[in-house]
C-alpha cells in the first residue's frame, strides 16, 4: 500500500527536489542557477533578483558571502523569510503575526 503524504510533506519534498534539480544534483548552486530557479519557481519574487543590486541584497539576507555558492541551508533561509512575508500579507486583515524566525 502506498504511503499518502500530506500537503506539507509534498511541499517540503518539492522545495528540496527543485533546489537539487536547479543545482544539477550538487549540494550547492551558483547565482545563475539560483536566478533561473527563482524565475521558474517563484515568479512573484523573481523581479527582486533580476538586478545585480537586488540579487546582492537577497544573497546577503540568505547569508551568502560574495563569490560563495548557495547551499540548501541558504535557500531555506530565503523560504523562511518569504513564508513570513506571505503569511503577513495574507493575514493582515486578521491581525495575525508570525514569529517564525530562524535562529
């Protein structure tokens, strides 16, 4: 009997799968691979990383130093920030706050 996964489990699997696909099955990716993945998978966020300045800001927020490759841990930091922003935007009218910050 096949295991039935929850929507959350499937979403996590998608995040991991898409990261590694974009990184050509390597543990890290370069900025070009990152920009392509963002463009394909997060089109609402893609405009942010289209410019060098925007890309630099996002990499800094993710903890990526200049010239350093992007790890899944760096990517997960971005996903956390995007999740908080999306939650805040969609729950603004309900006065809900998300304290989901990574330590």
